[in-house]
C-alpha cells in the first residue's frame, strides 16, 4: 500500500477497485462481521463487464495449467452463475455479472467436472478420496494457507446451487460431482453441518436418482470425516426416515418400495460402525418400548376405592383405540422393521447382539396387543420380523403360538358370510374393516400367510435335536384345524405342511436313535 496517507485516502474514496486486488468476489463467500462502508453518492457506478465464451475458454485453459489467476476467475464466474438472476443487495455492480445461457452452461459444467481435480493438484492433496487426518495435515501447509479458501468458495457456491435449483436432474448431477470433494468439508465444520442438513433433505424428499446419490454422499462423509459426522448423520437420517413413514391406513406399492429403499439406506449407515450405532439404536428402540408400554397400561386408575368413581374414570373404547393406534401406526411398524434389519445386519457384532432381546419383546407385544382378526396383517408382519431375528441370531423365538392362535379364531375356522371380496395384500394394509374380515379373500390370505410363516419357522430348526418336541403342539393344532375346516383348498394346504413336518420328525427320530 502507498505510504502517503492523503494519496491512500484519495484511492479509497475515488477508486476502491484498485485496493481490492481482484479478490472481492472470493471474499464475499467468507463470513465477516464487518459492516459495509458507506458509498458516497457522487461515486460513479462501475461498468458491468459481460463474460464471453472466449474469456471462459482462456480461464479453463489457464486453470488446467495451474494458473492461480485463471482458477480465481473461473470460480468468480461460477459464483456469479450460481447466483444468476438474484438481487445483489448492494449499490456496486459486480465486475462480471452478465453472461449468456451458453456461457453459464459452460462455466457450470466445467467447474463441476474439473474443479475438484484442479484444486487437489493446487493444494497438494491426494488425487482422490482421503481421510480427515490427511486434511488436518494439509491445513498446516503453506499451499493451503494461501489457496485453501478456493476450496471453500467452490463448496459454498455448489451448496447454494443445490438448495436453490428446482431441476431434479441438475441437483443430482451437482451432488454427484461435489461428492468427490466430500473429505474437504472436514476443514469447514459449519459448512459440513449445512451439507449434512441439505443432503438429508434431498435424500428423504428427492425423486429419481437424487436420493441414492445423496445417500452415497452422506456415506462418504461418515467414512471420510469420522465419528463426529457419523453421529450427526445417524440421528438425522433416522428422523428423516420417520417423517416419510407418516402414512394413512393403506399404502401404495410405489410408496412401500420407496420406504423400503430409505430403510435400507438407514441400515447401511448404522452398520458402518456398530459400536457408535449401538448408542443411538438403544435410545430409539427404548422409545418404541415406552410407546408400547403406554398402550398396554392405559386402563385408567387402579387404586380408587370408590367403585362408581372407578367406573366413571375408565377410558372409553375410543380412548383405548386411540392409544392402540399409536402402536398400530405405519410409523411404528416401519421403525420395528428398520431396527429388525439393523439388528440382523449387526448380528455378528457381540456388542450389538443384546439389542435383539428387547426388540423381540417389543415385536411380540405388538403382535399380541389387540387379539382381533382386523389386525392380522400387523401380526403377520411381526411374525416375519421375529423369524428374521431368529435366523440371524440363531436364537429360538416361539412364534408358532402367534400363528396357531390365529387358526383358533372363528373368522378363519367358519364359513365366510361376506362374499368373495377383494384380494387382500397383507403387507399393504395394517388393519382391515369389519366387512373385509368376513370375506373369503381375507380368510384365504390369512391362512396362506400362517402356513408360509409357520413353515419358515419350523424349517429354521429342522436339523435341531429338539425338533420333535418343538413340532408336537403345532402338529396337534394343525390336525385339529384340518378336521374342522370345510374348505378343501385349506385342508389340502394344511395336509401338505403336516406331511412335511411328519417326514422331518421321522428323520430326526432316526438320527436321535
């Protein structure tokens, strides 16, 4: 700077651009607490320079050669492109603000495709990937101190682009390209939090390829940045999953597939580090247990001496049904299925296996909460979950009683008097109305589901030395059902299962002898 105070004051008042050294737009992306200086009314407005294709081509060539001036210029143009059409909110016009559609497209695609490799070479970083420890070492070097802010400028403006755009394909492309620079977010904690929040939103609400690409970005952050980011992602992704599970009584096939995809993503993230995931899983599973306990114990006061007062304080049927609906809700059911998948995926981890027991208790309690035929779809889902846990952990879970109790109910034993009815998909509904319970289609769906799940349960222990004792009661009840049921198709289905079980009993008897 000049040493003459009067000359410096003249430059400050009349020609501010000479004091900014072409870094004004780069500095705009840094957080600053300084208030903007007042601009004299007499100051003439700066001329607006259009960005031409020739300028962009020269910057691109210079950036590939590692010229710092060209890199700064192309990043400045990228910033203008990301904020194109927005009101700058100040009186000074930017140096480069006007560009045609073709120029904007060129700038966007070049920066998103090449800036990661250019900045890695400039900063002396690994050509791809990396870990938080490597970035911590890199931040101590002179190259980072001189040019590390360029990476922040690139990431900040790319995030602005992701949050402001409305085209799903362009958002997905931007996330895909910025994902290559994920590890550098370890150097900018506040920016990292913003990225996690944005990616969770695009993962949960996006369409097409956007959810999948967003999840891959989140997974890279968890692997490369470390435990701090992992804890934030584990909490955030579960909460985002809960929001998507708020549904009505029935669910469409496409929505069910989307929720299953989201659930698989959550499982994948929790399985990355079972030791860290255990703490979160314990808390969230406990929340489900508290909700179930509330539904089981909501029966009104038990210590009142006055019988009339006791009768008066009893909850109505509507109140009881409302308490049950907190459990028989899609959100609760999908959470149970989610933690079943997580526990099964981490079944080989000794520190994670203890969660299988309380989760099994919750699922069993949900299946028995309301022993009504209207809620058979929920019971079948619970049995499927219990069979998965038993298979993954190698632990016996007595699910046969849940299935055989269904066969004892009159809705499955008697002749349906509600007509044929519509076909019932047991996994698209959580409850059925009273008219549906009396139809032939509902009876058929329930009986076939019982046979399938009972066969899976017995097949898991078909080589167990205790199979003879384990299958004794199921055989007795299946034979009794065959005697009382009048429909030939159901009787044939049961006889086939009985024949398979009896054959396995003979096999085990010979081996035991």
